[in-house]
């Protein structure tokens, strides 16, 4: 995983509220997520560990930030799922990757995906999956992913 | 959700070890999952709650069993993911649905999917997703799901 100069990757912190909400808005509806809700979700994410190793988080919300200003440039998450199949294997789910409008064209999406994938495999995943639109398949193929199935959904 | 006579649905229990492992083998590799591993994963699943309501489990491993013999006829899970998007929304992930060879042709898969979907929406999901092979799309469409994206994977 190579990161352009001037950026670093770390776990989401409470101070990232505004930058994360603004960055996720590129992706989809965030709605009126208050600072209080954001902070309590961050607390919750920090409170859930995996059973095979308590130092491993179930949720791994991560941001790429500007090293000088700490501005959020990209955000993403990998959630680890404890299964029974594959000898009690762990499957990683990459979710909600977004790059801020101000920082696009610098391959930050690819860098974040690489970071989250490495983190997943280091945490014991036998596979990592993600869902994407047809138009993004080529991008993920360049990142080492391959098409495997169809995502289906039901909305409330 | 309608269940054929003679069956009931409940949360997985430790006593289901043999039936669950046998049923999941229809689906994919389970490997040498020992009773001890199974029991500790069940304990772990029972220990992780959602932050907005501590009575709601993150993992909802469920079985359809024969009311008389308690034999496992089908197994499935819905995992609830706490997001930031959609005002701190919850996304349900349906995983690892399998019907035992001895109980196929009774629409147990459809019944279990309906149960898990209801459980997800009652637990606050704004959407529920699952990944399936092309050949199963029609079945899930009959259950109210629609195709939305491509699943991609990376293996270790």
C-alpha cells in the first residue's frame, strides 16, 4: 500500500466528525447525523472486538488525512464477520469507501482499499468481499479483486 | 413468514453443533470445526449487541428445527452493521443460508429468509443485502429482493 506524500492513514476519531460526514456525502445520503450520534457510533465501533483476539476490532473505520491539517481526504471501513464455515473463518466486508471532492485524482481510493485489505488479511480473513456498481468493476480488478456473485437487496 | 407444520425457528444453541455443521456442509467447506470451536463462536455471537438497543444482537444465527426431534433442517444468519450513512443507519447482511438434504423441497429456505428479513427490519435495518449466484436470483426475487450490484472478492 503506497500513500501519496502528505497523507497518512489512521483509525477514525471523534474529531473527524465534519470531515467524515462531508466525505461520505459524496457517496450517498448521510442525513442529519449529529455530532453526538457520530461520537456514540465511534464509541460503539471501538467497543466491539473479535473473540479469537481481543486486540482485533470488528469494525475498522479508517480515514486518510492530510498530515499537516488533519483534514479528512478519504474514508472507508472493513467489518470482520465471524463465521462457522471455513473452520470458524473470518470474512471481511469492505463498506462505504469515499474520497473527498478536494482530494480526488490522487489514487487515495486505491491506497485506502489496499490498507483495509491488508488489515483484513492480517486480522485472519480467509476472504474479503465488497459490493460495487458495474462501472467500478475494472477499478477493483486492478486492486486484486474479482467478480464472484450478484448483490441483492430489500429496502424497508 | 409461513413455516410448514412440524417445524419451528429459533436462535442457534450449543446443542445444534452436529446438525448445523452437517447442514452447512451442503453449502461450502466447513472443515474440522470442533464442538469446542462451535460453542465458543456461539458464546461470542451471543455477547455482541447493538449500541442503540442492547436487546438487539449483532449476529442472529438461526435454525429451523423439527419440533419433535429438534433435528436441524435449515440454518442462516443476519448480521447487523452499524453505519454512519443514512443517519447512522443499520444494514443487514444475510449470510450462509443452507437447507439440510433431508428437508429440501419444503420451502424452508424461503421461510428462513423471510424470518431473517423480518428480524432485520424489526431491528431497525434501512436495507438488507445478500450475495448469491446468478442461478439463485429468481428465487430471491420471489422473496422480495432485487439485484443491485456486483459482489467482488479477494482471497488470501
